[in-house]
């Protein structure tokens, strides 16, 4: 995509398959994130489980960071690809790497809850919030 962006910014027409597929996928991610944030705002989130205050604070800030970065990734991509702002491409790349780190941390935390703490936290993802 970096090469395709450079070609586009220089007035050329990129012909790579990724240049055709990448922008609509980014737009779909943006739409899904807006829908997800709307649902979260409308329906609320399940209460945080009992646990250390620091762990709950980290979970709260981690979720906010995920939402912010998963909005920033497609927006910075649109600024680079759609508006031709070359610096936005660098921001986009940084945000993608940050998103990968946040997702990896999120998965690690979920696995920690499931297999170390064994607090059934992942059941909150099921319909009904894991109520039994």
C-alpha cells in the first residue's frame, strides 16, 4: 500500500490489487466501528467484574484506546488515500501498528482472565452477558 500511495500522490494510477481492496475494507472498518460505538453508547456495557481497581482501570482505558485507534486507522487512511495528505500515510502506518499491539494486549488479557483467573469474564460476550 505504501508504494501504491506514493504512485497515487505523484499523480499516477496504482494498479496493485491491494490498492483496489484496501480502501473499501478500511471504509467497512470505519462503518463497523461507528455502529459498535453507537451500540455501546445506546445499550451500555456490562459492569466491570469484581477485581482490583487497577485492573479495572486498565480495562477501561484499554477499551477506550482500542475504540480511538480503530477509528483513527481508517480516518488517517482516508486522509492519505482520499485527500492526498502524505503525512497521514505515516500516521496510518503507526496507528495500524498500535492497533495490532492493543488487540494483542486485549487478547492476552482475555486469555489471562479465562485461564489464570478463571473468572468466566469471556462469558460476557455471549448474549445475556454471561448470566446463568
